[in-house]
C-alpha cells in the first residue's frame, strides 16, 4: 500500500496571477501471489508464476488565473483497477541451450470523473462562466505469449531466437460526452541476438528486434485539461510498430567498466501529439499517428574505481537524433534532446558489518529541444540545462533504507521537454522499511 498527498512545485508562468497544482490523493494498493520453483521434472527446470490485483486512486486539482481576468479550475478523480497473471517456464528439452516459454494476461480498467470551471471576463461587464462535468469508463485487455531459445554455438558464442504474439482489445465502455468506441489488434514479433565473449573482460553483442507499442487508454479515449491546456484522445490510433538493429560492446576489469551501444530504429505509426493552433486562445493537443519516426543513437557508460578505495568516477550519456516523417514533410525537431547525460563521483563506506553508506555528487543535463508539426511550425521549445545534485544513502541490515537527495544545488531554473518546470533548490528524504 502506498499513499501520497502533495502539492506540485510550479512557478508562476508568464501571463498568470495564480497557478497551482495539487494531488490530494494518489494511492496504490496491490495484492499479489508469487511462486517460484524448480520441479523434479527432466523437461521443466524452473517455474515462475504470479497473480495480482491492483488499484490506483488519483485526485488532481488545478487552479489558474490569468492577467486578462480569465480563470480556470479543473479536477480529475479516477480509479484504475488492474488484474493480471503471468506464467513462465524454463525448459531443458533440447541440447542447444535453455528454452523459455511464457504467457501473460492483463485487464486494466479506468473510471474517471472530470470537471472544468472556466470564467471569461468578456463580454463585459459581467463576463461569462462555463462549467462542464464528464465521466468515462474504459478498459484494455492484453494477452501475450512468448518463447525464446538459446543456441550455444561454442564456448564463446551464444545465439538467441525469440518470438512474441499479442492480442489486445481496448474499449470505451461508458461516456457522458463521447461515442462508445472499440479498438483491437493482434501482432506477431520476432527477435534475433548474438553474444560473443572473446575473453573474461570483453563481450560483444548484436541484436535484431521488432517492437510494438499499443496506445494507452488516455491516448485512445480520454480528455485531460490542466492550466487551460486540453489534450484529447484519439480512438483511431494505430499501434506503433518498429524494427531495431543494435550493436554493443562491454569491457570490464577490476576497476574499469566501459559500455557502448549503437542503435537504429525505424518506427511506423509513431504515437505523438499535434497542436491545433486554431482552436482558440488555449490550443488543443491531440494524439496522432506520425507516418514514420527514424531514430539513430549512441549510448555510453563508463566507470573507473580508484585503487584500494570505494571511490568511483562515472559517466553515462546518449547522443540521439530522431526524424519525424509526416508523409509530405520531414523534421528533426521531434521533441527529443540531441544530448543528455550524467557525470558524477560516487563513494561507499562500510562503518559496520551490517551498515552501508553511499554518497553521490553529480551533474545532470540535456541539450535544447524543439518540436515542429507537419506544416513546419515550431510548436514547442525548451532550453538546454544542467543541474548539480547530491545524494546520501544509508542501508542497514537489508531492513532499512534512508535516502537524502539534495537537488538543483545551484538553484537553476529549468524544464525538461514535456514536463513541469523543474524544482528549485530542494531536499527530499525517503525512508523504506523492509519486513
């Protein structure tokens, strides 16, 4: 069980006299049954299974007042209920290598009530007020099965063959203001991987894989309003389909770890958003399928531990370029940072046999982000940023975890693309008890 009540940090935007976001409730409750076993069967070496039920209750409140005199108040009260079951078998039926079979089922239902209270100061002298209340009930069910076969070609090389089949059904079951809709899809995917370890310190890998992403209930059916901006769902959305090729290398000895991954992905029917600038003073965003999105990137990780100490310097980052192809136009301004990464130094201590301390001082940042629509118009932009942060952690006897995060120590104003404005200089304390 997890309970949360919070105010969201958000500085006053330009043109506003009031802007607040509250989360009076954001609670999770989950009950699950898990099984792991190694049966005395020559064909089945391991069994893993789980059965679970989860509810998430969310209440969202937003109040905004603009210098023009316009005010907007919105609320969203919803409950998400999820049932699920998983089964995975590891088999030893061939002499090639390990075999894995699995079956997964998930039933995800969402019931939501939303209100919007808007006051327009014109026409004077009294102005006009509009109040709307809507409710929706939607459900998505996903059944998938998968298999993977390892083939040990020799002591240094292993090939992997995999496949997965999806059957998905989504439905808007009830709505106060929308036509009821139903959306279904079935899909078969495959993958091929190769891992080569020429020595104890080196491993090389190559992968070919098909990807699949079915739209969420929000992307399909729901309408969300916050701060006067409205985002509407699209029941005609198609699932994303992608093909990815990946090459990677990893080196690791006693003190040095280096890892690099070069990848290229071509996705069809990529799920994005478009902005309707003709919809009034507050543009409406709508989920749409973009004809094609091509992404090429390089991910890097490096860590070096000093001799005879528990001090480590590390670097992780990515170089990414994504092109949207709308069919009649193309753009690299796709809402994706070209550069993103983290650079830091980490220190560990063991003051007692049952106690571990960790300290981490790091820089985190990303480059400027721009987004353009099919007409080539700039619809959104965020500047690049970098923040200095620190973390102190304590772990005691695998029972108690305490973490102290010191964020944005230099008090920089920043915003990641698609997110709220980042917090000012702040402190976060977390405590977890395992029992």
